[in-house]
């Protein structure tokens, strides 16, 4: 008998009442996800469990690496079936990790499979699940419709074209999909080459000359406006910690020019420039009535070799412990102060 029951994780009468009588039948409004917009727009059909489960899930890759699985079974050239087998053999070792619960919840809810996943049961589960994936109810739209998903907010870089958001909106099918403005790369001045390449893209898509700080800020505002036109009402920031070393515009402009020229910055300059931009993004969000999300405390790309070979977001992050509160409190305070000063200036014009 499966440990995934209708009362799984509901350990009190109050919890069971709240879930079964109130929450269970509510629609899902997911304001943060990493669903590929193209999959939603094209109503993707998945051929096998690898495609829907392992193709881009770096949480699973991280668990597999921790279990000693060679990289070719994570991101390498092994076949989909071989990669699934390697993951299945890893799953029993994730007991007491949420990944173990998620996998078995998904097997039961989507496929009606209550067999525990392991190396020994991989073939059975692979065949049973793949047979069901041929049914349209398990297409991208079918899954969201079945689970009453009304809205998803994707995670999008300011330079993204949002073409699939436009395509999906025009089709008027499936759940609504809106972009989320995530400008993390704008802050990454400690990597001049990558930052300049990204800024060149920003200049191209915005049509604004990014040769100066004013042009750079205008380009970011332009993209923020575009996201708003496309239905976006959320921003999102992945930060190791909050930045709260506030500097003047002239100081920020000097740092901008230095990095634009390909020069390295000091830790203090990175801190000051990031603080300046976070204040700017806060004002943009406030002006449009957006909600700001902060993803705090992750230590990114800890494996230098895999980062050099595969790039970011491939399962080499970990939890960081930073003094968040000390820096977080001054951030909205400073933003409010600057907003009131702006209002005072406007009233004197």
C-alpha cells in the first residue's frame, strides 16, 4: 500500500478540515515556476518519463551526482531509458528528502502508479507511465486543465523576446501564462565580459543606447514596460543576500563606465551598483503596482568544472546562510525615501 494517502502530511483534524473542505478544490495560481514557455505555447506532448521528469530538472541531477552517478547519465549522452534507470536507482537514497515525496506524489496523481520507484521497479514504471503519456490528457495543457491551473508565471530575462507568451495569449487556450521580470544579469558587474555581452543584447532588444548609465536604465525601463504590456505583474530577483550599500547616481555611473570598458570592479563597487539597481527596480515595480519576489540565500554554481562545461542552473547550487535582515530592512526604507524626494521635486516644477 502506498504511503501517499489522501491525508498525506495532514497530521491534525484542523489540517484535514482545511485541506479537504477548503483548499483541495481551489484553482492553482502559480506565481513562480520554471516551465519552459515554449512547452506551454505549443501544448507539448511528452514521449516518455525522461522528457517530462529528467530533461531539465537540476534538482534530480544534483541528487544523482550525490549518489555517485556519472555525468553522462545526468546531462550527457546516455539514452533516456538509461538516464531514467540511473535516477530510479537514486530515488531510494533520497528518503527523508522532499524529492522522494514529490516523485511518488507525481507517480500516483498523474499516472495512478503506487509502486515505489527503485532500480528494480524502473522498467515497470517506465512502461506504464509512457503508455499513459500518449493520452492528450497528459499534454502540457491537459495536465494544467486536469489540476485546475488558471495562471502560471514563468521566469524570464529582460532580454527575452516573450514570443511564446504572445503565441500562447493569441491562441486563447489552456491556462493563462504571464512573464516574470528577472534582471539578475544586470547586477553581475563582477563578470565584465558576460555582463557586457548581456548589456549588448539589452541594447539590441530595447533600441536604447547602453553606452551610459542613463541609457542602461532607460533600456531596463523599456523592457519592464514591455513585460507589463505582455501581462507581467511580477518581478523576481535571485540574490545571495540583500544589497544595501546605497550610492549616488554619479558613483553608479562611474562604476557603469568602468565595467562597460571591460574593467574589473571591487567588491564594494559591486555592492554599491547592485544596491543602486535594486532601488531602481523597486521604484519601477512600485510605479506599476507590481509584486516583487526575492529568492535569497542560494550559493550558486559551486562546482567550477561543471559550470565551465555546462553553464549555470545545472544542479550545483546550495543553501547559503547570510545576514539577510540587516541588509533587507534598509532597502524598502531607502526606496520610500527616494520616492518621496521624487514627488517633492515634481511638485516644485
